[in-house]
């Protein structure tokens, strides 16, 4: 199979779909790999490293899409890429269709086989291709919350850790999954007073046992969240429903409960955001204010640390990419239920029920 790795063109997206090490593994399995010129430079991987791994460097994005049987990316295709994707081509990347109607219709029209990293799901409901970026995003959410809490950045002017004689900042983490746990751990390590919420009592018990003593658990309900808001300094939203839109846990009217300069970090923005007042932002313009509350809602947070993120992502995706290339997508999915759950679209049909429901599409169960 010929595998293509185009350069990411989303705003300030410096990650790349595969490292030279990953390319070398595909080549070892007998596949051809074409990589767009400078695709890996933002992550610290020059063209020469890909050539040494056995890849062919192509000058333009259009060339990569035209030649490849399977495209391996990081972020969802955007408008300039839509017309380049063709019927029967496999596109393996993050899609987040539930919050991108235009993308959804464009991929249905293309007739491509769209396999979404974020919905590859094991029988235990873990998300192996979302976990590495969730770990990065959670860690960075705490760092960014601390940064924008500075007065010069629009925040309250509080130090996360406080100092002797001065209380630390209060951080509320909504969602106890991979992102939430990582965010709570980093915020606690900074010295903040952290509260983490979830609706699963077994998960709260696990978090209480494993996280530092300055992290407290709280059952997630609207009442409990409202009770926290008057004294909170940073809120990190990290709730996830695989393949579906995120629930709105902070509504517009709840902003008035918070002090001006409170910072909201919406890590769930890829799935539509878990704050009603969230809208996607970019690394070049990461924040905005609503009613005096600072909102950070960058849709590709891990793109700010592309070297770490690209290596971590390839570590997770590579075995699936090799299986798809070795066996073809249908046979690979027959042999691996978790990969089959990642198939969102085939030949113009939506095969992922949650996405079909969000956009009122006909749902076609996947047939292998």
C-alpha cells in the first residue's frame, strides 16, 4: 500500500501524522510512504530524516493526496483538502465529526473511508488513540490556566501555588478521564487546591486513592458545580462522550457566579466544548472574554508541543496504521473490533451512530 503523510495546514498546527521511525516500520513491512516537503519540520523532523527512513518526499499536498491509498494525518481535513480526498481512499486521523457539520458533509461527498482516531475504542471503553493527546492536553490545560490567571493576561492576578501566608489558587476540573486526571495532577503539582468531578463513583474512588492529597473529589451535578464557582479561579473542562457532542456543564448564566478574571480552559472544544460560551480559538489568538471571564478554547492544544505530541501519537497509531496497510481496512477491522469502531464513514454512508444522530443523517451500520 502507498501511505501518504501531508503537511498539516490548520492554524499553528506543527504536528505531523507520523515520525521517521514510524515511516521506517511501514517500509519494513513492504509499503511505500510519501511525505510532503517540510511536513515534519515543525515537529523537529527534517525531510532528510524521512528519506533516510525510506520515504519519498513530494513537493505539494496535492501530490501526496493524489498518490496515496491511505492518508495518515493529525487533524481533520479543512476546506482546501476536501476536494483532494477521493472515493475509496482511507483517511486515518482525528475527525471530531460531531462538531463539524461542513466537514461531515464534505467527507460523505468524497466517498472516502474515514477512520477517526477518537472513536477507536477497546471493549473496556478506553480510547487508545485519544489517550496520548489527552495526556498532553490535560497537562497543558493546567499550565495554560496558570498562565492566563496572571493579571497581565486578563486573569485575577493569582499565583497557582500561592506563597507562605497566601492561599493557593482554586482549580475545578470537570471530568475525571485521562484529560482531567492529567490536569488535576499538574495543577496539584503546582501547589493549587484542586477539585475534580465525575459521575462515576468508582472512578472518583480511584482518583481519590491515586491523586495527591491536595486534590479533592466531588460528584458531578449542576448543583455541586454551581456551589464551587464563586471561589474558583480556574475551571478546566475535560468531559468526553466518544464521537458525540460534549455536554454544556457551564452555562452562560453561571458566569455571573464567578469573579472577574476567572479562567475557563475548554479542552472539550474539539467536540463542541463543555462551556456554553465556548468557541474554538487558535494558538495565535487563544483567549477571549465573556462577562469578564477569560476563555481559552484552542482546538489543537497539543500542537504547541509538536515534538512530544507527534512522537506520542505515532507510538499509539502506528500498529493500527500497519494493520490497515498490511491487511486493507476491511480485513484489519474484521480482526480488531476496536479499529472497526473507528470507522465513521464508508462510500458516502455514515457508519457511526452518534455522528448520524447529531447531524440527522441516515445511519448505516458497518458491514465488514
